[in-house]
C-alpha cells in the first residue's frame, strides 16, 4: 500500500523549533514572530524561570537554597494566555512584573539550581509534546528538546544586546544606562555559560543567526526560511525511495527471531514498548541506547522497526560458535578502552550503505538506574555520516528476576530522531572535531534521560 505523502503545510505546522541564545539576543521577539508566521504555539521558557524567581523574591527565599527553590518551582502554577501571550502566576498576571530589574538580576542564580531546572524542563517537554511549537531559552536545543526539528542559535554583540535591553527597561530615575546594562549582560553570560547544570551552549548542528544590524522582520524571515527548508527535507523522507535502497528491509529469519524475543519478553517479563517515533520514514538510523545488562542488544534490538547492526566487544568473538552466531545477526567487534578507528570505519561504512546501527554511547554497562556520559563514538558517526540518531531507553534488563514476578517492569522507549542539517554536516563532518563529537554525545544522552523520565512516569 502506497504511503500518503503529507502536504508541506502539514509538515510545517507540526515542526518543533528550539531557539537558544544569550540574554537580549532577540529570542522572544523572534520566537513570537515565527509562531505567528507559521501558526505554531509559542512557549517562553525564560518567562517560566522569571516567574519562579518573582515568587522566590516575594517569599523572601534564600536564592542559594536549591532544595527550597526546587520545591517552590514545583508549587508554582505558571500559565500562558493569549492575546499578547500574557504570563500568569496562579491567578495573577505577572507579564510586566517578571521583567522588573530585581527579577532580571536574580533569575540566572535561581535558574542554575538543578531542582528548579528539572521541574521546569519537565513542564517544557510536556508543552512541546505533539509538535507544532516554538520554545526559546538558553538550553532548549541541547537539553530540553535535543531532538527538535529546527535548532536556532541567535547571536548579537554585547553593545547591540545592551541597547535592546535598555530600551525594554525604558527611561526614568533608577533605570540603568547602556554601559551598566552591558556589564550586567556580560555577567549573566558568564553565569549562564559556566553553571554546572544545563549551561548555555550552542547546540551541535544549530543554525546560527546573527540578529545584529537587521530588522525584526528580517530576523524572523531568516528563521522562517530555515523552518521551510527543514519541512521540505522531512516531507521528502516520506516519499518512496527511487535508488533501490530499502532502509526498513528485514531478513525473514531476523523478523522471526525478533518476534520470538518480543513474545517471550512480553509474556515472561511484562515488556512494554513506548514509541515517541515509529521509524516509518525512508531513512536509516543510529539507535543510541543506554546499557545496563548483557541482554540489552537482543532485547532493545527486537523492538526496533528495522534490521540493525551491532558493535560488540571483541572478546565475544573469541568463542567460535557464539562469535559466528552474533556475526550472522550483524554484529562486528570493537576494542574496549580505546577509540577503535577500524571499528568506527566499519560502522561508518555500513551506515553509508544504508544499514541501521545500534550503539551504546556510554561504552559499557552503567547500573543503579543512572546514566553514564557518552563516549565520542556516537558523535563521530553522526557527524561523519549524516545519519540521524534515535535515542532509546531500556530499563529492567538488569532485574529480570524481579520482572518475572512483576516486581519490576521491563520497558523500552523509542525517542524522536536527532538530525543534523546539511549545512552543519558540511562544516563539521570534514574535520576531526572531538569537542563537537563530545557535545553531540552529551545531547544524545540528554535525550535518553528525557526518555528515562517518560518511562518512570509510565510505570
């Protein structure tokens, strides 16, 4: 049955757009204008942090007490209302109050606390679910929505930003001048970039847009044009392939084995599979999964929508029979403890030939419900091949005896693809940029962490 190709307007209206940048770079103005231009919802995440800051100041809270501020964030009822996208804190309209100088001076300190960020990030992801939305802030494309369809990073020189902010503050007694505002912006930039939790960074693959020296209409149109081009690329992925490649092809024996694994896991261990994305598009993927047990590759692999290749530690291939079996099921060896360029070259070669690959970015098993940091492999493969990364979260494979008696649950969650646009691949793919590999790996693990939160909420 031929799959229907959606009209470009439908794809455009379903986009998720992340706009990041330093203070006064034009994020809110651009996001609001883009949302109106394309008919999307707008979520001002900065206003959420400002609302919590306002509540903290009114309560006389200690701005260094992260635990208390986290509890305060949990209790704050923050909503957005049209027209004019008014911000409400409980029943009060605080749209103007959250822009006062005292709030501006304190918001970076409040937003740096992990408890505050965790609660507001959870709300922001919930608001973005389903797409058709523009979110703007300082960590949207790197932490909140690392899978966003469009990532924008706005920049402008400090002087330009200071003049904008000073105009917002107006004139009169006690209103700081441009030089004072510029110093404050530099201080906030330093705080935002150096904080331990969710620092301000330019997401890997983001489109950089300089808002200095252009009109508001021009900067909105520049971002709208990027969104249109992204929608065209996504729509093209819905069209049947004409080059003979079938990324979703599976051998009969692979379909039979994976179906058997899923059946056994469902009956014996209560397997649940949650899909944020089902993989219907005509492209291959790098599936990036957390790693807690030796059973992760067959279990997580059995839930994927296409045949996968796997990287396995070299010692497994020393056993002739077992090594032969896993080779038949598309596994190939990698040396542990080093960056195995030969294995990475083999993985990249298979990806370029249209195969999909499952990789464990942490490089080894991490137990106790924690997630480890990513090694450079997933970033290297994504940036050198251009193949999208789909985050996957698995839980319960290290507690199968508990799952057997339903004291724990075996869960697999598939996330949405993280695509790097062609302009970024041209810039990053041609050089050995280890810092970019590391940062993209961090973004992948942020996406896996979001799936972990989803899985806990589903249990």
